């Protein structure tokens, strides 16, 4: 961290200074002190052009001076006067991972306003958090653009787990050059969520953001869903469309049944890892994060919900 305080840098305020005051000094700081966040914001997140474009500064100002953006900026300013709680939680987890795996890099973290684009931006030793994507599931503007199941994860309570999940997934990725299956993906996601829950000392359900009603459904139907996935050979499927079906937020999972909640893959993956770690209590989280033989993990976990007596 090169001696810097463990803070989420308020890059959003620096951009706001440039926009609202047309501040040349703020613009210079954006370009010289924070060149990577600035390039990512302009080229990838907002996609308003290249940092090299002749009129990119004015284009950036115009984007944020839009009336809708001005409302967003004001509401973010009011909601996020202080990020010390989030900072403490995120850095606590990062330090636990660093202790378990000295090669892990704690990133430079910053906040931004993405214009309702990417929630989290991850790069090498870099983690950007878009505060405008975490204003609460009932935030009026969200209701115009997002379904209820999408708004569910657009709450301040999801800022910390999202930041941790996306950065750890970036640092401990599935290796390139292999074909991955549904079992690999649910176990890999489950592993990252398990580590975060463990480090934060909360339940897996809390960490993933599953309400009691969804957890109840998952527990009641875990055996039949697992039996269906394994019996139909779906755990060995590498069809990414089908894999996303079980992993991503959506209205429900009719592939299983009309009343099956979404993201049941995350639930099942979490159960596999939880069973595995109960059988391997001495395994360090650094070792777990580097593990990627998920068939072996499943074998050694003793997880067989289809064998449970109802």
C-alpha cells in the first residue's frame, strides 16, 4: 500500500470537483495521480471515448452535467458521506487473506460514479466501487431501469461483499486453457463466498445475501435439485448459457421448477465447500483459494444431499 492509509479514495469527489467547478487542477490530478482509474472510467465504464481524444474533457463534463446524472451525484453525496465502516470490513478481510497467502496483493481502492454502468471495476492491484449502484433496492431511479431481482443486489449492504467477491475472483481465477463445468463454477463461486463469510465471521447465507424464505426453499428442495443435476449429467455440462442460468440473479429458475428461486448454484456450491472445510478444518484459506480440482473437492466433501432422508 506504499504507506498510504487504508482508505477507499473518494475519486468520485475529485471528478465532481472537475465537473461542477470546471476545475483544471482537479482534471490534472485525475490524469497524473490517478491515470488508470481515469482511463478505465472514460474508456470502459462510461465508454465516452478515449483519454487521448481532443475533446474528451468536455465530453466527460457533459456526461455528468446531464440532469439524471446530477440527481445521482447528489444522492450519492448524501448517502455516502462516510465509508469508514465499509473500509474497515474490506481491509479486515484483505489482511486475513494476505496473512494466509503472502503473495496476495491488497489493492488500491477508490469510489466512483459509473452512470449506472459497472458496479465493481477490478484491475491489477486496483478495485473501483461504483457508489451509484448501491443506493437501495427501493431507490426511485432504479425502478425505472431494473427488475426487482436486479434491484435486490443494489443495496448498500451488498457493497462490501461485491467488492470482496470480484477482487478475490480476479486474484484467484479459474485457469485459462481448460473447459469448466457447472460443478467447477458453482464450487469456485462457493469457495470465494465461503472464504469471505469465514473472514467476516458471518453465515454463508448472509454473505451471499439470501433471505430466510429463499434459504428455506433451498433446504427443502436441495436433495431433489441435486439429484436432478447429477442424474441428468448437468454438473458436467460446460454450456455457459446454462451455467449462468443457475448462477446469476433472475426472476426464478424454471429449469428446476417455476417456484425455484434464482442463484441456486451459489447455494449448492457453498454447501460443497462448507462440507469440505468441515472435513478439512486445518486447511488455511490461502490453500483453499488456490484449490481448483472441484471433482476432488466434491469427492472429499462427503456432500450427497440426494442421500438425505426427507
